[in-house]
């Protein structure tokens, strides 16, 4: 009799939040992939545009991989798809809105023709190789989010996706509580659970509470109303439109991603907009201020976003003016607080009333808080648990929470990217590691910006660069031309003539000490010049620019 | 009869928080200065170490300036003093602990001998020219903080300093409520009020609540306890020491500023430490883990701080190990959240239990919340009000708050740096602007990093630099040596040979198209080379490094 294959769960990159962007389930000789998202770079990844998962493991096992299943349409779950499809072409599955957003992305990258796209409804059950996969509706900050149940001979796996238990969802579509409970009754071998909000007590408020706040704001507003939120939060946008219609205001859109997402959502029926509600930004000036709502991107204070440009008075199509109200209907993502508050300061300078999270509840999270996380565990009571979608501290805190609902500690797995959790009849353990991690994308370069380039960028950012160029007669050691100095980001050159002269003298002195003959090692000469100049510059400024001597031998 | 002089209030730099680092009061031909602090640079001030106020106005009116009065010893109120004293030597006044910290700073800069330092007690009243100045005790996150009352023929001015109303101060030293009330009875012409926490409802909790949390943490800890807090929060440090002594733990210190501040505070009697409590970091290993507390810097996740290095396992003297407890007794300053959470993640990876603000209340603010701000207004009921020590949004929100307690809107002044508020018998208004703002300090350069250098640093950080060097015979146009390429922060050079070869070819092609004669404009040639190479690099990478051609004419 053939041995029963083991089950493997492998979180792949990005490394910041475990298993968020991508993970793999392997059973026997088949692999299925969950999600294919990107991260935005950390502050110290200078110049990097996006971060995508390293899919070496999938490419090396291309014959095993059956396809990719999406939980929802956020960038951190779908955004890396065009990059990954270029490395390994796979069929993909997702709900209608998710696939609408995926399709738009593939269109941009010219990948629609070559990709097999499949649309499912929450509640559907599909077969992907031997993976028998159910899509189970959950609530999240984008419509059409699902968790997964994956049935295999060894047992059932539940993956929650990003979720919350919203008891009064804005779109009237409820979490499929019953199915999760039923799965719990039938027996769940392994659950991967969202743990993003494990630091937050109780329950996340319902999306509906935001509508009440909007209602109050609209009732009190005397001028235009600007509302900045995530472009993918279609339910939030629907609530804005509903209130706008009730108060007789037209709605204009600022920001490319907001325009694109609302278009997709409206086309697919996820956004219901009465006729004569939309107007173009250019038409705003034809209305009285009390007749206008502007839906805009920029809720994270992104420097080039519509809202930030309005705050700086650099957005010609529509102005934020005294008497206007600006609502920032989002919480700053950690690291963005400063940018958001800078935007808020500037909006106040424009004379607007600004309503932001620190003052008024104009945002709710899309993730389950502690009591919801416990409820999910108690509904499904899985044998083994892996917290996913969190940073390391969240994962550790979730492990503690799972213990509180009596999951044995040894059945909870705190994993890192590439770790292989293997489950067989004998039990579960982390048995190995596969190649994965972050791949940096800068411009059209994928993976060509690595540690060396980043280290140089950090150094350049800190103290700039100082290049010394001279032409030397290699026979005599005589300097034929130069030294010339090129410097950027170090000191303001026009005011540093004296220092530059000193640097040139230092170069001349260093070179004059060399006895030139056939054995002269020019690389050593360059090194001497570099050290002498760096020493001078540090003494004069206490800065350490990158110093590069260029010797042209003639 | 001579006309009564008007009173002027002028907030000077830094610009981020109005009137926080420095402000001036002018009456007739005399000026007094309040505080002399620094700011830490914004994220986009790359490479800048600190930001100090532009004191041009004081230097230009040096004969009028009587001296500087400090409200408390935080860096943002005293830190720019050495730089300012080098521009204008002034006598200084402050309470004992404040002056202890000022003295340490002046010692570092070799300025003790040349500076007239005066120590006052809360409750004291001094004469500075015609300014009759009272020091009034307030509570804050550093001991010995004071507000000021300044009596002039035209009326009394109250400056709150940074304050909160702590009803159970950890050091038993209460806000001088009575004196503020009495001043209100006598009549206050103008009040400058701290508005930092105007976004926060109710009252700031007392410093004492932290002691209760510490008590619980110590009772439950099985290993070493690390506590990270602001090095100047002497009352917090005292509470740590008290609990440590009660639980029979020794206390070691990590981090230079923590060592320096505790030494000053202990010397001056602000920190009471029983004998045999301190041990050196090197001695930690001689004790059982349950006998140890380490007080450390790094509560803001600063990359080079002791705590961050411990988190990364790069701090040889003492290790964070499984079973240890780390308490981050501080709230991230906006912009630092990401750094702090990164440190927390790494501490969890070391196996420590980490207690931070998101989970447990281990920190309270040093600033008054809304109800306390209203109480201060109602105690002093000033005629004119200027919110200070906040960003623009705080200042605007405070103006709204002041209206709630019936200060007429036209008597509340939202000011920006350099604005001159002038008050005479006829009323008050902003009548002008003086030169002020931020001066950037990088290394030992004060003010030599300006917009051009910062713009270059941002550009370098984003896409790096690409320098092309060639020697040209200026008579013939022949290339004698080169082109050579030097690049940093653009692509990893060793893997970009092809691109570099292409760039060199582009240079050769560009030069070969030139007809050289006496009229050849080499600067135009350089420009052609720059454009051609930049175009190539963008086409190949979608990046825009700084491209610099260097032509050596031989």
C-alpha cells in the first residue's frame, strides 16, 4: 500500500507580514498557491517601487503547481501577479470583483490573452488538481472577500483570508458563519488565520458606523466636501455616494486608482450610483460648493496623490477653500503618520475644516479584533493553527490568544517566510525551508537592486558623493589634466570653493609623493587619494560622502 | 507725555511646532527670549542631524536682548543653546534641573566659562531688564518644569510652558494652581498655551498610573526586565527604580543619554537611588536574571540606540534572552511608529515578552488634554490667547477650544513663525513678520545644507548617480582616454556590464558627431552627452539617476 502523502503549508515572500502576499499548499505531487500580492517598500528601501515575493520554489516545481486562488482584491494579495505570471504561467481563480481588479491589472501589463482567468461566487466549490476548494464569504474592507476551505484526503484546511465579522455589513452580505461552524463540526485539521488586529481588544466596529458619522458631517457642512479613502474600499465609497445623493450633492472623483476602481465596481454591480450623480472634476466649478462631494485618493498622505496636491494648492482642477470640509476616512498605515499629518496641517492652512481619525471616528478596520479571532477559532476549532498576515509580534500575540481558547501550544506554529510546515498522521512540525523572500522592483528592473545598491543609496542620501577626476601620464606620473571635482548632495558647491581647492591640493600632494615607474600600482594610488580626501572632508565638515577618485591614464 | 510702548510676541523657528523651540517678547526697546531648543529633522531632510531656529532677528537686535529664560530641560527647549550662544552671547535663567542639563550641554561645547548661568526655584521672581518674570511650577514629563508670568506696565503675560495638571504627581510636587488662579483674578492680558494634546479628550492620566502597571509587570516577570523610556523622564525613571528596589532587583543603564541624565538628576537630588542599586552593564552577567532591571534608551526605535541594538542581537554587553521582559514605556513620536514596531518584532524574535503601548498602558503623556487646556484658560482667563507648541492643526483646534470657553474669536491668534503679534491699548493684531525659520545642521556645518543639497540627496537616494569621464584633445576632438563610468546607487555594476558598454557607446557616438574647431562649445557637448545617456538609462531601466559627464580637455 502506498504511503499517505503529507501536507505542507509554506508561506512565501514578502517577509514583512507572514503569509500575506503569497503562500503555497503542497500535497503529494501537487501545489496550489494562495494569493499573489506585493508590498510597498520600507523607508530604508530607497528608490524601490514595490516588493514582490521570490517565487523560486514555484518556478523550480512548475510541473506541480496547479494554479493561484485569490482571497480578495487588495494590492497585497493580487499586485504581484503580472510579475509572477512572467516567471510561471498559471491559471487563476477568484470572485467577481477580485477578478475584475485582476483583469484590469493584467490588461495594463498585456497579459490578458495568455492568462486563464476563472470567476467563482462565494459558496462555490472547485477542483484544482486534487485540491477540493470552497470559497466562503467573509467581511473585509473590500467587497467579495472570501476565506477558503480546502478538502484533502488527510483532512480539511481553513484559510480565513483577511476577515472581520461584520454583523451589519454595509452591502448586506454576511459572513458565512454557518459554513465555518459546519467545518468545525466536521473537523478542521489546519487553520491559517488573519492576525493583523490581534493587538486590539473586543470587536472591530461595523462598516455601518461610518455612515452615521458621514451623515452628521454632511448635515453640518457649508462648503464642498472632500472624502479621502482607500480606492478599493467600495463599501465605504458606496456609503459616501448614498449620503451624497440624500443631501443632493454631485460626486466627482480625483485620483487615477479611485477612478479605475469605482469604474470596475460599478460595471460589475458592486457600486450602485443613481444617474446624474457623477460629474467630472472640471465641472465642479459650475456648481455651488454645497452641491459637491469630491472622492479622492491620498488618505495616506502620499506625496503625489490628489489630496496632498490639493493640500499644497498644487491641484489646478479643484481647490480646497475656506469653508470646505475634508474627511480623511482612513487610518495612517504605520510609517505614514507623519505624511498624513503634514497633509492635514496644510489642509487647515487652506482654511478647510479637516476631520481625521484622531478627532472623529471616520474609519473602521477591515480586520477582526481579538474577540472575533477567538470566535473564528471556536467556530472552526482546528487541530493545528498558523497565524498569518501579521508582523512577527502579531503572530506571537496570536499564538498566545489561541492558547487562551485551549489550542495546545505545540499545535500553534509561528512561521517565517519559506518555512515548511509538514503535517502527517504522526503529527505536525516545521521540517525545512525553501528559497523565498523579497524581490525588489525599481522601474522595470526586477531584483537588480540588492543590498549593495541600497547601501550606496543610503550613503548617498546621508552625505552625498565627491568624485575626483584626473588624467595622468602613466609613463611619467605627471598630471596632464585635473584634478576636477564633481560633487552632489555633500555641500553647496558654489559656497564651498575653498574646501574644493583644499581637496584638489590634497590630491596633488598625494600624487606628488609617488615615484612612478613600471611597477606603480595605480589602484593603490587611487586608494591613497580616496583616504586623504575623505579625511580632509571629514575634518572640515564631519561628513563622510562617498569619495571616488577616477584616474584616466593617458 | 511719551507714548506707552506696545507689546510684541514673536514665535521664532523651528517651523514644525509654532513657538516651541524659541520665542521672543519685546517691550519698548527690550527683548526677552523664551527657550532655545532644537528639532530633529523630518524624513525628507536627508542627512541632516538637527534643526535649530534662525536667530537673525535676535542678532540684528543684539543690543535689545536681555537674556533667555527656560521653561524646562527638554531638547526641544534647550538643545539649540550652544549654537545660538555662538551667534549671540546671552545670560540664561532656568530651574535647577533644567540648568543642570543646560550646563552639561555647554560643557560639551566648551561654553561654560563664557556663559552667565542663573538658577531659580519655582515661585521665584526675577528682573530681566524691565521684564518682571515669575516662574510657576507645572507638571510635565521632566521634573522642574515651569510656566512663566511676565509683568509689564501694559499688563501680565502668562506662558504655560509644556504642562499638564497632574493631580497625583509622582514627585509630590504640585502645579501651582493657586498662582495661576490669582493671576486670572488680577487680570492676564495675553496667554501663550501649550496645545500639543488638543486632539485628546478629557484629562491626561497621572504619571502615577504607570507605577501600577510596572508593579504588575515586575510581579509577573521571570527573567531580566528591560525598560526603555525617554532619558529625560526622571520621574518615570524614579518609579522604575522604586519598583526595582521593592522587588530586590539591581538597575543597570544602557545608552549614553540615559547615563548622563540620571547622573545629573541624582547629583541634583531629583533622583533618589538607595545604595547598592546601580550596577554596571558588565556586571549583569554576575546576577540571576530575576535580579536585574536594565534602563535603556531606544524607546523610539532609533537605529543606533541600545535597545535597537539589543533587539538585533548586536549589543555585546547585555543580551535580550527568552524569558526576559522588555517594556517600551513611551509612545512613538509620529513618524517613528515603523521603527518602534520593527524593534518590537525583533525583540519578540529574541524570545522576550514585549510590553508596548498598543497592548498595555505603560506610558502617559506629559501634555494637557482638552479639559486641562480649558481649565488653564478658565483659571487665567486671558484677554488674548496664542496657542503654541503645536503643529498647524493643533493650533487651529486650540483656537476652536478657546472659543468654547468664550474667548472671542478675534482675540485668539493663530500665528506662524516670524509673525509679530502687537498689543497696545487699542487692541491686538499681527502687524508684521521678522526673518526666522529653520537652520539645518549637518555634521559641523550650520546652515550649509540648503534646498539644492537636499534635492540632490533625494535624487541620489532615489536613483543614484552615473558619472561619465573622458579626456578629449581639445584641438582635434579626439578622445584620448575613456569614456569611463563611475556609478553608485543606480544598478549593481558587476551585473550591468552590458548597460555600461551601451552607455559608453552612446557617449562615443555623441562625441563623434561633433565637428571640432575653435568655436566648439564644450558645455554644449557635455549637455548632449548627458541627455543621450540619461535617455538610454531611462529606456533600459525606467530610472533617472543623476547623470554627470566630466570632460577633461587636454
